[in-house]
C-alpha cells in the first residue's frame, strides 16, 4: 500500500469533487456533485485556496483546504483551515493529522503567523483531534456571523 500527501491539481478534480460533496453532506447539505466540481475547479484554477490531498494506491482518501487571510495587527498572512475531510474507508489511519501537518508546512513556508479553524461544539472527533495537533481553543473573543441569503 503506497500512501502520500501532496498539493491537489486539476487532474484530481473528479475524485476531489466527490470527496468535497461527501464533506458537504457530512455537514447536512444536499448532495450536489456538479456544484462541488465547479466550486473545486474554480478554487484550483483561480488559486484562491490551497488544497492538499492524501492518496492511497492512486485513490484520494481525504483533503484539507485552506484560504488565505491577513492579520492587520501582526501584519502577516494567516490561514483559515476551512475544510478537512477523510472518507470513511480511510479513517483511523492518521490521515487527518497528516493533512494538518501539510497545513502547518504551508504556514511555515508562506511566512504566515499561523492558522485558525472553527468546528462545531458537538464535533467530538474534531474537538479531540485539533488540540492533539497543537491547536489551542480560543475563548477570549466572541465569534459573530452575518449570513447573506441569495
């Protein structure tokens, strides 16, 4: 069994879109493979996110997607780890941690000041994974959201 992690390319689009669609369904969204494929294609073509994949014997088993942000007070780039997903067939192999390590390398090589993420309070796996990967829970600010319906 050959496993590696690498930056996603347009050649990964079909498999990556399938994983992205599964990820969205995990978060209670309706399956939309064509929409997922278009969204991921745009991210790859526009280079407005960084996507890393874990591959086992030529098949993608998971991905992490990060978006660039900037910290005005630190005057540096900051990364938002927005999406992390491992297909159920590949869970329990440490792939989530491997993908997080790729994200950490991106932070170091892009001279950023760090990364942040959010996860649901009821995401038991994530709430164990992230502290074990070095993330600290930050309770010093309130997080607000404004949704714009279309």
